[in-house]
C-alpha cells in the first residue's frame, strides 16, 4: 500500500519526468514526502515564487518537448502560477501544473484557500481535472501527460485534494510513457498540397510551434532547399529552422522589416505548418484578409481546432509537423529570384546604424553572433529589448530561443534557469530589461541553489521601454508611470553568488562577456543603455518629433 502522494510521484518517474519546479505548501505535503526518495530520478527544483516556477516548467516543456512539471499549493500558489499556464498555452508548450486542494470533505464551503480550479483555469489551460479518488491517480496522470503532448501541445492543470494524497492504495504507479505516433497526411491530400505549390509564382512556407523533432526540422529544411522556397518563422519560432540556410527569410515579430513582411504579403501560396496564426505573426490579422485571404493557404496542424479557426484555407491538412515534413517531396518552379529576394531582405535586416547609447546593443549583438557556441540557448521576457535576441541573432540547427508568445514580462530569467537545469553543459544567455529582470529577480536564489546559473544581460535603460515608446507615439512629451529608479544590480547579483559587472561602454562589453563565460557561477552584466536608443532604427527623440509633426 502506498499513499496517493507516492503513487503520483512514482507515476511521474515512470512517465519519464526528471525535474519538478515548485514552491512547497502544506496542501501537498504527501507529494513532497514522496519526492524525498526520488533524488536523482525526479528532482524538486526549489523556486522563490510560483510564477517563476511555472515559467520554468513552461520553458522546460518548450525546450525538451516533454511536459514541464510544476507543483504549487492551493489558492495563492495557484493564482501566482497562472501566468505560466497562460504562457505555456500561447506557446503551445507541454506542461502539467499540480495544485494542492482542500480536502474533499471541505469542498464548497469556501474553506481555507479553496478555489474552483476548473472555473479558474478553464479558459487558460488545455484541460483541468481534480482527482477525487486515490485509485484514479495513475489513470488521470496518464491522461494529463497525453493531453499535454498531443494535438496542439499545452498546459494541463491537476488539482490534488489533500486527503486523496494521504489516502493509502494498492494502485500500481505508471511504469512507462505512452507512445503515440503523429498523424501523417493522406497521400492524396499531400499530392494536392504539392500541386498547389507547383502552380504558384511566389510560394512561401510559414512555420510555427515548438514541437519539432531534429529529424522533422532536417526534413523540412531539405524540402525547402530542394524546392528553393523561402521560409518565414512565426513569432519567436525562428529557432525551429536553420537561419544559415539560404531559404531562411526571417520571422514575423517585434521589429519586422518591410522586406520580410513582403515575403508573406506578396506570396500567392503559403504552406503554413504548425502555426496558429497569432495576432503578432499576422500583424493584427491584416497580413492575410479575414476570413478568406487573397493568398492560397495550405494549413497543416495536428489539431483540427486550429485549421480554419481564423482563415479559410485553400486546403487544410490535419497532420503533425514532423510526420508531414517527412512525407514532403521537392517541387519545382521558376521562383529562384523570389527566394533570393526573401533571403537578401533578412540579411539586410541585420545591418544597423550606430545606436545613440553608451553601450551599443547592435555591436553587442554582432559580438554575440561571433562568439556564442553553436548550441547556445537564448531567453528573454518582454519589452523593446527583446528585439536584440529576436532579430539580431542567427539560430543554427542546435541553438534555441526560449521567448514567450504571450509577451509575459519576467519569463526570461526563469526560462534561462530551466535551460541550465536541463542542459548544464550549454551556454545559456538571458536578455532582460531592467523592468523585466525585476519581475523575477529573486529566482537568482533558485539558480544559486540548483547550481543552474546562466549569464544575464540587463539592458538597463531606466524605463519600461515598450510603454514609453507607445507614450511617445501617442502622447509625445507626456511621460507618465514609465521611468524606473533601479537598485544596484551588481551588488544584488553578487549577493546571490553570481559574477557581476557594470558595463559602461561598448568597448567594455567583449572583455566583460569573456569573463562571464569563464565564470563558474553564472554572471549578471548590467549594461548602460540610453533610453534614447529605444528601438534599433528610430530614436526616442525621432519618435517624439514624428508624433508632434502628426499633431501639426
């Protein structure tokens, strides 16, 4: 006989879970007790806030392709963790959030920290379940694992009443993860898709999602290159296709240039694989007309719920991205110049004027492109600063980008910690604005305790940059609620055991970064960046002047 907590933990071990991120709580003590005996098989990474823990689990799912596990207590713990659930959903990243719950005999009385989790998470998560009998733990955990991974991957929330976790049962824990094959395209449907591409004058591929395998990505690249078709990545999915390929034509996201935008706008046939046509990727749903685009769209997605959700496709194909890519065969057409133009547009987007700032982030980005290893992992949260890792780095087949499609501030540092937990041997660099960094700054303690210390680059411009930019465009010269007074980031980072430096000039960055790479304790580099350099191609003053000119 085992407690419900033991059955749960042993089932997670059987499924292949290796790490759980969380903050302890009395509502799931039986789970914490069971985790005591799984060190080295299923380790508990102790976090400082449930929001940080949930971000780590969401990032783990995005990076590894297996569900990120998060454990939090009831009530306040669950509400704090909700930001990570929302992020995992918009990223289509597999995640399971385990939440302690009041005992079954207390339900419905507004007991201490009681929350109806089905109501709370119903529109945030892919599935929400509360386990009401200890015997059903293996069954419902197996289902949660499968739901998180299949179709459009996403987060699952599992509520755990305290008495169910302490109850004893002879239920056998799960011994292995289910093996579920991706859906492959029907041969006739695939042939129809290829015929649409062959009949195009300006074809383009649009790819998204984070559940690509190495084999699937290689197959897609081989198809694109053999067919000479440009590939555009959806928002923050540019690490899913080798940026060094002559077919890579950039990504749709913050700071997109007109040349990159043109590839999708002027295409006549778009093969969209594994993308959900989000607002940013479609530029507010203006790049393609809603609901019937001028472009012929072939929409391939594992979830039929995504096909036709926004756009009526010329052809919808319910298939997994990797199985679909494996089935593709090259097509031929007279569009070589079209692909060349798309590639040139992305290459030209990497060229920048000097930035009006003590530390020039354009020069910093160029240095990082030159010195970072091929398997580097970059992370970021939200803010204007994200343009640097998102638009001015070339991701090869081994490099990864962990960045939230939900634009959640504070994601970058927890994501970097999760990446170091998953791959301690790899170089992990977190880009963070000074406001963004302070959203989850205490997780430096989690990094120190777990021995998972990344390199953090604080783009410190003393302002909430994205909102300041909106202010200058809509309310020029009227600055309100966006100026930051910051602490001594170097002293704080050193208190958490990190190597830390303030970088005051562009010339000082390269030697400081070399010291950061050599540090065995991670590093925090506080970069002196002027608010004037708010975007790469338009200064704050230019924004203001343009807005005033429009006013007349």
